[in-house]
C-alpha cells in the first residue's frame, strides 16, 4: 500500500524531449545568425533567439532536477537522468557562449570554415534531439536500434568536425597576417568544434542508457 502512494516515473521523457527541441531551436537560430552575419539587425535577432532557447532549456533542466528529488521510482537510473540532462544543457550553453563570444571579440566576418563547423554542429544537435525522442520507447527493439544508429551518426559528424577544424587551423596559421584576427578565429573554431564534442557526450550517455535498459 505504501509503495502505491510513492511518486513514480515523473514526466522525464517528456522533459528530455522539450530540452531536445530547445537544442534544435538554439542550433537553428545560431546557423541563421552566422549565415546572415553581415546583416547586423538579423544577426542580433538570431543571437537573441539562441539566448532565449538556452534560457528555456535551463528551466527544463531545473525541472528535471526538481523531479529527481520528488520521484521515488524513476524510469531510468537517477545518475543517468542527471548526467543526460546536464550533458544536453552543456550543448546549449556552448551555443550561447559561442554566440556571445562572436560579439565580445567583435568578429566582423564568418569564414567558410566556421560556416561548415556550424553546419556540422547543427546537424549533431538535430541528431541529439532525434535520439532523445526515442528514449521513452527503448524497450522496443526498433527504437533501441534507431537510437544506437543515431549515436553512431553523431560520432561520424564529430569526426568530420575534427577534420574540418584541423584544415581550418592550418589555413588560418598559414594565411592570416593579422595576429588579433588569428586569435579570435582560433577561439571561434575551437568553440564550434566543441559543440560537436558535447553532442558526442550526449550520444555516449544515450548509448549507455539504451544498452542497459533495452
């Protein structure tokens, strides 16, 4: 009887999905910002959208942590829930940090290599959302297999981003005569590549959850 009165489950999967939606929202706003970087009003509008998405995601993260304290029986291991939502939050935090750094460093031009890294980051974010959306059904073989396949795709995208960044750094150090500009762009390239790293962190956690719970 006592067990029936204890709070069970919570809406963790729904909250993961909401956070995943905010990650994609932030990633798409970030891409729109760097694609329209020369248009200052558009740049500022999309930058504000990135920050808004990050703030909404923070609220979801706080709600997940609040539920963890209130829920007696959770659908996944507590450490898995805590680790996953914080890893997801790291993705959006880095998108926001990169957005703000572009402004703080007074970057005036987005090189092609930065656009390519941004595209890879956005694709990783979309894959994260898709993988997270399958977690509520990982007891089904098709959902578990689908999630693992998406995690593999994220790993490939992260490797692509590594290659693009190495090429970008080589070009930067060979061709950029302005030391200040070199320092700025080096930092931006590293932050953009780190977004894919954070997405891979999420993928690794999802992979572990699927293997342990499917």
